[in-house]
C-alpha cells in the first residue's frame, strides 16, 4: 500500500528504507550478471578469527614452551639457583638473629654499667686485734706495742697497715671528746696506731665522722700517755659522751659496756644506727683484754 503513495507522503525513514532495498536489488542484479558472465567465482566465506588480545600471545608461548622438552642442563641450573636462594634466605635469617642477640647483649652490658651499687660506709677494720693494745708500764721492758697479742702469721699484715697514710683532717672529723661523768676532755686525732695514741684519742681510719650513721670507733690508753680512758668501766647507761668537730658538737648517750678479748674485732663492725665505740685496754696495769663502751647518738649540742 505504501507503493501506491506518492513520494511526498513518505516519511524520512520510509524513504531511507526504499533506497536501501533499491540498492540491494541493484547489487543483487549486478552479481547475477557477473556470475552468468563468469566474472565472479563463489567461495566459502573464511571463518572469522577470534580477536587477539594482549594476553593470548604469552599464553600460547607458555603452552608452546611447556610442551617443548627441557634439557638436563637447564633443570640442574634451576635446582642450583633454587638452592642458592634457600641458602641466601637462611644466611639472612642467621645474620638477623645474631644481630638481635648482639644488640640485646649490648643493651644488658650498658644497663649493667649504668647501675651503681649502693655505697655504705665500711670501717677499715684490720680484722686482727683491737686498737690501744700495749704491755703494762710495770713490764720489765716498759709500755710498748704488744705484738704477742697478734697471731704470728698475721703480724706482716699488721705491720703493712701501719704504713697506710692518714687522711688529711677535715671540718667533719672529730677534734675533741668530753665525758662529763669521768672529767675527760681530750683531743681527737686521725689514726689509732702507737704514735697517734701518744697524742690523744685516736679515730679509727675509715669509720664515720661524728653525727653520721655507722660505728665511730675511738680508742685511747688507760695507763700510759695521759690515761685518758682509765675509768671507762665507771660509765653507766645514760651517761653522756660529747664529740666535737670544728663546726659543732654531738651528744651520745651510753648504752652498754662489755669486756672482750683483743681479737674480738667484730665490735668495730659497721652499724645501721649512729653510735660511738670507746675502746681501751683492760684491766688497769694488766692490759690483756679490752673494754668497749657503746653510746648512741642523741643529737647536736
């Protein structure tokens, strides 16, 4: 019915469709003409090849390579390289392990070097005999240092200790001792050897200064060189011992008195509290033992 319509009545799409059909019909007629005249040979259409993308070619190469037999040389080379890789990984692990251990040990050594021990005052106790020992003045040879109190195998040690230089006096060192109950008022010097005790009361080297925590050891003779400590056995608990420095005085109160053997050096051992130990020969004019009076610090005066 559309063919009976005029061209002016057709739409654009209908006109386009008529042109397409006309061209197709004309092309078909030309092909038929060429075929009849032998100018065209009919052939089977070639199959359309699938599109080739970027992944198809490597896949074909891999398949071809996999299908191709490998030589023994390449197989052994691959195995060798695999072993080399394993050895490299193990070596790296060993190096890392040693590095971590080395760093840990180094940190421990540094930490140990930074830790400082807590220092506590320790008396330089000869650990042989107590100070102030001597023969009685009535002895045929007179009063002298009594070597018989020292065990024979320890006498070289006592002689070497006598050569230790004495510390230079400081404002904190004891300079004076007063015992009101006995009427004692005497100077205090550093050291308690035979020569030092000729000058007064001797402070054992290494023991704490007055007012400090620890065992301040003072000794003097009882029957020679002023008989400073002659009456220590008369002291009673509660009596005062005043020890002075160049700056201030400290009051100690007697706690106990004991008689010991010359070798009982443990009475000179350090203590946690502030005390003073007064040591002298005993008994008077016999001097084969020691008397030790211990007093506790009460405060400053």
